[in-house]
């Protein structure tokens, strides 16, 4: 099988398994069974190295929307995978109890005798948090080894989660925004469901995590202004399409969405050259807009005193 196709199958497998394990983590969290051992279904948060070069990334930019299903027989859970799942449960509980997240606590309560594998377990847990919840786990104090949960949706100037409810739907929302971005910033309803179907999410079927996906995507997120859902002009037969809504532009960015995609494929955003270039341009436009806003509000000096700042070009 060509490497590109194997990459796509691994990515689909990873998304599907991440959501299954995320539900298990939430269920275990609700019962406060910290030491409960997960079931033996397959799980591989690390997956394979989907993209290792720009050429491979370019190939990935034209994903097939076929309904090929991932072969789960190649993946087997390891003790480190089990520890990663337990660590996700632990992180969710620490967050809900508004307690600091430290390396010391993670080792003491979860990692235990696997201390030598701390970084590997942390990496696996971090990937699962991103795929399932759209949340990054980042070290915010390297000296004391304190960590924070960082949402891919930035609802405030400080995107660290502070008192917000962790919503499993965030991972799906990031996926939907990613599809729109990959499809040229506008995805037809047919394109959207072709991708979601590969992930085991169907318009006419209740999902064990997301409930009614069609209502969530075509009504709830439209009302919350994350998505625009409109009729395609002059389409025959009539069809509808999705675009980013104003709230999506305010709370995330093309670069964050591309980072989410890269995480799924075990690579970096620059492995997708054309999308990376577009994301960089978006970042530059946002920086210019912020700079202009600061000038207009008087937060920055204007006139001759700005000469020392030079042109915008040196900032990028």
C-alpha cells in the first residue's frame, strides 16, 4: 500500500480510537475510580510517522474522501498506553477540582513505577487531549514543572482554561474547522459528511460522545456563530456549504487548526506547504490588525516617534 494511503488510514484510526478512549476517560472520571484499569481495546495515541517531508505533506493536502475503513488489527495497547489513559483521567479531575497540575503529582499518583517513561506517557496523553478535546497540555513553569491546559479555542486574552467546562465537542469542532480550511475555506455539506463518516460520525445516527452530530453542526454551532451554513448560489440540485463563522475567527486561527491537523498526522504544520503558507499569511494579517488597533487606541505612539520601529516587515 502506498505510504500516503497508509498515513491516511493511521490518522483515521487515531481519531476514532482517541474519541473512544476519551469517553472512557470521562466515564472513569465521573466515578472517581483513579486506579480503574481500562479495557483491552486497541489504542495507539502515538500512531505512525505520517508525514516526514514537505513532499509527503503536499501529497496529504489532497486527502481521499473514500469510505475506506482503518484496519485496527495492527494496533495493540501497551502498558504505557494504559498509563496515558489514566493520566488523561487524572488531568481532567485535577482541572475540575481547580488544583494545579504538576509533574510531581503526575508521577506520584499515575506514572509511579513507570517514572523513566514519564515523557513518553505525557506525550501520548497530550495527543489524546488534543484529539478528543481540542486541548493542549503545556508546561507553563519549567522550574517547578507546572502544567496548564490550553484550549485551541481562545475565549479570552489568556487562553489557559480557567473555570471553563472541558467540552468533548471541542475536538469535533476543530475537525470541522480543519475540513473547511482544507477545502479552500468553504466545504460543501457532502464534503463535510464524507470526512466525518470516515471517523464514524453520521448525520442520521446518534454518537456516543457528540449526541446528534447533524444538529450540533448545522444548528448549535451555527447559532453560537462558530459556523456559517448557507445555500450554495445557483447550485443544481440545491446544496449547502459550511464556512468559518465570526466566533471561530475570533477564538482560533488557521495556524492553530493546522497545528491540530499536524498533531493527528504526527508531523509539523510546515509539512503541509500550501496550507502553512496560507496560515502564515493569516497570522501576519492578524498581527497587522492588532498593531493598527493599538495605534488607534493610543496604546502606541504615532508620527515621527514611530520611525524607530521601522517597517512592519522586520516583525515577521
